[in-house]
C-alpha cells in the first residue's frame, strides 16, 4: 500500500556521525569562523502545501520564487510505501520524489540532543486505509500501550508508546535506513561545497552520508494523531533514537549527542516495526478521546 504524506522532514544535522564524516573529509562543518564559510548539513523537507521560508535558509530546490528575503516553494510530492512481511513486520519505505534542502533554523536545543530526528505526516483520511490494511495482524487489545500528548490551544498531538519505559521512543524499531545518497539535490549541494572547502571531488565517492540502526541503538517510532479543535486531522510518524551517546571532535572542541546509528552508503529509505505494534498504537491514539476517531 502506498500513501502520499502531507509533510516529511529528516533532520540530518542531528547526526554527529555525519558531521564527523564530513569533517574528516575536509569540510568545515557547520561553520568556519576564520573564513566565514558555512557548510550546514541539510534537512530534507517535502511539503504538499506551499512553503515560505527565509531565502538564506534554502540550500537547494528545483522550483521556487524569491523576493530576495523569502523563498516561496511550490507543493511537493512524496510517498510512503507500507509493506507487510511474512514474519509480521511492517516496512515503511519513504520515497522523497520532490523535496528541497534547508538549513536548520535557530533552535534553543541543538538537534544532536533531540530524540526525534525524522518526521512524516499523513492526512487523517489515511486512518481507515491503514486500519483495514493491517486488520489481519491485530493481536493486541491495547494492554501495555500508553498515550502522551503535547501541544496547547486548539492543536494537540497524541502519540502512543509501548511499555512504561517507552515514552521517549514510541513502539520499537528493528531497523532503519535514511541517508543523503541518491538525492540529486544533495549530490549537487555537496559538489558545490567541495569546491568551496577545497575538497577533492573524487572524495565524495567514498564518504558515507547515510545512517542505519546499530544493534545497540535504542530506536522507536512515535505513532500519533494531531487533533485540531476537537477533530483529528493528521497521522504523525516520528523516528526517535535516544542511546547510546556519541562524542566527536568538532571544529572548535568536543561535541556530545545522541547516536543516530552507523554510517552507511544507503540506497533507499526504510523503517521496520512490528505490524501488530503499529496498528495497536494507531488504534490506541484513535481512542484517546473516547470512541472511534472517524
């Protein structure tokens, strides 16, 4: 089954592993104080709706208009394929068909210490499709699943987690692969930055800008619903990693953060969870305000 998300954001600046790989290759990441040269690690973003951001934050895009201060990006298309395996796993395969690259804006908490670093939002109209698609693997009545919420005013996000210690993760993730390889805009961006940083172009063939789950990586997927003014409007899927800690030598000192996995030259994106966990989490948040959400 394939669905078209409303939004997709993968925060590769949250990975100290990728930062270290670029530093070792000779890139002055993210900012060289002496030359004033910036080499930010890009955030991969796709939005079905038009998006307006500061022009200075837009690193690469195929189609946009700008007044010099702001950039207007047209709606972009991406998809997520949901695949059930014979062993009861659910494989989510995000496909960034149309997207752009952004620089991280200012945040009070640096992304290297975030839990969540990849987010996908589906329209709530996909809820019934997902429930029907996964009906045959429904085995749990919701025992052992809990909910947490965030937000205020008319917009609240409720997500489910498995086990009392799973609040920071959601449901267990058994594998994932996300990377900047195979993305034409990312390849063009790093070619330009290689010239700016005086890095030999052929070195780009060997650096690893993708991430896969290590055996010791604590990873989870937060399956949630966003409610606006009492009505569900979005399904949210957020990949989080919390352990182990990782330490690298940055341009200006030691940097510590959360590991995002092992470096790899990734070919495609995927996230693997138990199908039974996914549908139980989805139906748990669906019942969060009593009854069915549809």
